[in-house]
C-alpha cells in the first residue's frame, strides 16, 4: 500500500482524502444523523474545511494533537475531519472526566487545541490552570457562557473560507485513549493506513468487492452501492467520544453508508428505537448487556402499551467489548426477526479475538460461547510463545493483522502489548482465555484484574457470566479485595430486579464453575456503574466492595 500519495492519484489511505472522495461522489446524500440533526456530505465537508482553515491560522499542522471533549454533536465529526484534513491528530476525551482527568489527558497527549461543549466549561476552566500545552480553546455553544480564554467554535468556522485540499499520508494518525479502569488511560496510536486495513478492507472483503486502487474508485464504489440500495444505515449506540462510533463510521462510509447516532446526552433506549424506525436502520452496534437489556425492556414496555416497533429494516446487530448474554440475544431476535447477531470480543488495540454469529431463526449459543478466528492464538505467560489449541493452560489472547503503532510515549507498554513472536507482530491487550481444539473460546478476563485468592487465579469475567445466569441479576462486576488469610477474596458487586439473597446468587455460581471461584461476599447496588461504552469500571466496583 502507498503511504504517501497525491490527492486524486493512486490510493491514499488517509481518511481526510477518502472522506473528500465520498463528498465529491455523493455530495447531497446523508452522511450522518445525530438525533434530530442531519448532515449531507457537502455540509460535513464544507464545515470541516472551514474549521481546518481556522485551525491552520492558529498554527495547527502535521502531528498537532487536537483534543475533543464533547457529547455527540456535528462539531465532533467536523473537528475530527478538520484535523484529518490538516494531517493533525484528534484525541478523544471522556466527557465524564473531571478537571484533573481532562488535564491529564491533554498533558499526556501534548494537545495544543481543545474543542469542548460549553456545559463542560467549568471543568475546562479548572483544567486550564494545569494544562501546559493547550493554547487554543474552541467552545461549542450549548447555552453556557463563553469561558475566559476561549473562542466560539461557530464564529471561528464562519469567519473562514474552506481550506484547500492538500497531499496527505496514510502514516497520519489518530489517538484513542482507552482504559482508566485499573490505571491511567493510555493513548493508542492508530495510523490511517492501519485503520484502512482493519476496517475498510474488511468491509470490502465481506461485500465481495476488490479493494479499490484509486481514491476516485473509493468514492465511485460508495456512490454505486448507495444507488443500488446496498449501503448500510448504521446506528451506533455508544457515544463518539469512545472511538467505537468513529471506527464504525469509517467502515460504513466506505460502503456508501449513513451513520446514525443518538442525540441525547445519556443512553435512551426509546430514542434508539425511534431512530431505527425513522431512518430504516439496517445495523445496530452496541456493547453487551449494558445496552441490550434496556433496549429489550423498552420493547417489552412498548408491547404492553400495544405499540409494536417496526424493526423489519434491521439486518445485523453487532456487539463488542462486553458480554452479550443468550437471554438478551433471544429478546432482540424475537423482535428484529430479520437480524443476525454478530457478537465479538475486540479492543482498542485490535482484534477481534473471538466471534459468535447467530443467524435469523437460530437458537443463540450459551452466554460467552465464542470461536477464535484463524489469526488468533493464546500466549503462554511462562514461555511467551503461542499455546496449542486444546491446551488447559490459560493464555493471553493475541491476534495478528491490522493494529496500532503502539501506546503514546510508552515504549515499555508498547513492547509488552504489541509483541513480535517468530517475526510476526501480535496485539496482546491482556485478556486471558482458553482455546479448545475446535476453536471454542472460554473467556477468563483481563489479567490486570485477575484475582489471586490463596494462590488460585480467578478471572472476573468467568464469575460475572455465571452470576448473570441467576434470573434476578441485572448486571454484575467481580473484583478482588484484600483478605488477611488468602491475600484476596472474591466479591460480587451486582444489581438485581427483585429481592434476592447473596446465598442464592452464590449457589447459582457454584452450579456453573468451581466453588473456589465463587464470590465470598455479594454487594448489592442500585445500578452497576459502567462507562458510556458499556465496559466495566473495576476501580469503581472495588471501591464499592471495600466500602
């Protein structure tokens, strides 16, 4: 693949150049829907080009980091696109973060620009006192007053003519901060060309389309697919700031698709189903039971009221990042009867590491039953080498293929996660599993939260899956807390739908896995806290357990 190509000649894997091709080939088609707001490709490209000009005037250039602290909004995509146009690097910042955490991300990334929603302005103003590199603050108007030192985003954009298009490189980057549940967030650095290999090439392959050889062909194929009615309308339930939505948008756009995002600032299952009906969504992307459970509950409530939802357009439901139980799969498939469910285990560092596919009309497999693709192995802690399938030794899941360059300014952690074994580079985020001879994967959990109780290793995910089999358990997280005799003891933090005893839940767990893995204590909470992308927050759960 070329990594430095002229705009308009050859294939550039740079996403600004590719998005410009989509804008040229289908300017008046809908690119993005965010709640009640619709953007055509012409509008998205024009706004991003004007912002690029404004940023250029403020010294943004190749490699400049631009931090984004926003809820779902057009400005989020516009600013990412503008950064791509200038060959700068967008950096996601979680809108739940407080001032010290915002400052940490911006300082760690060396961000020079911060684009933020005004309602988050007080946190930004506090963070600005300790942000050493940020010199440009662009405030998106959502009703809050302009903070000191900031400029209005809309005024900056309106004051500029669109920036001219330039030559770019597939080596340009975006940075995705991930983690924070067991330590400080880490900046995962993706090159555009690696994202093209992992997302666009996969999309073409699954559609039986040869990878285009020119930028013009990328735009032409997208427009032709849309004209034939073969493009996806992809609704992403997680917010843009977690990166999943941006990655999924990249995959949908190459197929001429439209991306639909929630407009609310907290997850609303009814809003999602409204958008599905209104825009005839063909694919829904979510993160495990944290999203599926309220979605099914909303469908249950609608049926009680006699208001059946029209889900006939949905052909595919994709879950990644957290377990999607068989129970929730059945609920979704009983309403979206034309949909297949593609459940996979992935990470910001690459993947997928395990997949499970359920076709329309089929009975879903048991919860957390996955198959390892051919490019996935487990790595033995003792030898650092791949284990044979069928080994009873737990190993870390590892995958070859498209992956990031590594972690931002962290060579040691990069070498630990992105390993060369016999000349092949693997991404090894730290999830432990067993792979049977037939490829069946048994997930054990993240090594960094592995519990050592009396010398026995206990992996939280295995216990969590077992606990959720109790009919009253809504959600659950498992952590280890200090114990005088055993070093650590297993504690289950869970929410329930009806009064339930700890003994009853522990008994359910013991029916499914070894007794020593079962929780010794159960802490009941009103709701298990998860990040907006649905992933467990083990730091929060440990605080609850200890308290």
